């Protein structure tokens, strides 16, 4: 894949990198996105029925079963060449932070180290009342769906993901915000840049003078403002970018 000359030189002189990823980053591994016209989860299902504390309060089994389906899907997928290219790129820079909106651990599975999960992790469970972690052994040993929580008499086990109306993990967001305000280059990969506050990160980087590179086959609200908007998939573009750094 041919890359704009300016992009390569911006990368070669950069020291601090922020990478924001979204569902499109996992699409080529077989994890459906949320808003893709044909295959997006939110095209078939209503987020307010499945990804809110209210939905879980009113229909705990429906919500739990839906996340169990998604967990099964995540257990069956593997990272692609784009994930491994990001692992390679991480070695090249003094400061590299990968802030992901994805809950599937594919970056960590590929070997990425400096990762913050802005929307949590679907493979983990927490208590609906206290937020305390619940071991998978407890989940597996329970016949109830969702299982009761060992941490609170009224608590239920719920997936450790951020639902609409809930705040993001403060440490993860603070690290991402700090990096957005201080990076030389910010990548926005496979995200529709529609869900706040994560969607504001590339714009904060723009305002702080960073070079912003978007990778997305389709245009987003960021495309016109980004210095480089590569209309390509993550698995196509990222290996080409990693190759530039090898030269
Ligand atoms: P979306 O489904 O909104 O957007 C996915 C983006 O990835 C779209 O802009 C696609 O064009 C692009 N895309 C699709 N395939 C791609 C590929 N192979 N390579 C690169 N890009 C590709 O997903 P997000 O932006 O991640 O939050 O959604 C943000 C949040 O909304 C999610 O974290 C989730 C969802 O509701 C919560 O549930 C809190």
C-alpha cells in the first residue's frame, strides 16, 4: 500500500504516539462492529435494550445471555496482521499508548503492552452493586444466569464493560487524555468517532498540534480534519506503516 510521503516523515521524526482503536480494528478478526450498515450490532439491536444499567436491572438474563454470545465469539477469534503491526510499532517509539474502545483483548493477545481499555473488558465480570471483580471460577460454578454476586446480597455478576450512561475507567481516560495533549502523532483506527468521550481524543491531539492519521474505509467526522485519512482497512494499512519504520 502506497503511503503519502509526508506521513512517513512525520512518523520517522515522532517520539510520542497515541493510537485510538475502535470496533473496525477487530472487524477483520471476525468481531462485528456496532454501526456497520449491514453487519453492525446496533443495526439489529437497540443499545438501550442491552448496553445500559437500566436494561440489566429490568432484563438481567437477556443482557447476560447477549454478552455470553459475544464472549463466545471473542473466544473464537485471533489478532490479524494489523494488530501485530501495532505491536512492532510500539517498539519504535519512546512513548506509545494504545487506547482502545474494544473490549475483546485482541491487542493484548497480539502482544501490545501499553494498552488502556476505555470501555472495559468483556471477558471479565464484576458485581453490579460494588463493582468488585468476580472470578471466572465463581461464574462457571454457578447455575444461575446471571450468577449472584459473592460481594453483595443484592448483587449480580455483570460483564466488566462500560455501559451507556456510565463513566469510563478514570485512570484509563486520564492516561489517554494526557497522551492526546502531548503526542506527536495520533492514529484513529476503525472508529466512527461518534461515542464520547473517546471520540474527542483525536480532536484534542489535533488542537495540540499533533499529526493525526485516520485509518477507516469509510469517512467519519474526523476525516476532513485529519492530516492523513487512509481509506483502507486496519489489516491493509498498518503493516505498510510498520514497514516504513523498518527502513
Ligand atoms: P462503530 O461500529 O461505530 O464504527 C466502526 C468503524 O470502523 C466504522 O467507521 C467503519 O467504517 C470502520 N471499519 C469497519 N471495518 C474496518 C476495518 N476492517 N478496518 C478499519 N476500519 C473499519 O464502532 P466504534 O467507533 O468502536 O461502546 O464504536 C464506539 C463505541 O460504540 C463502542 O466502543 C461501543 C459502541 O456502542 C459502548 O458500548 C460503550
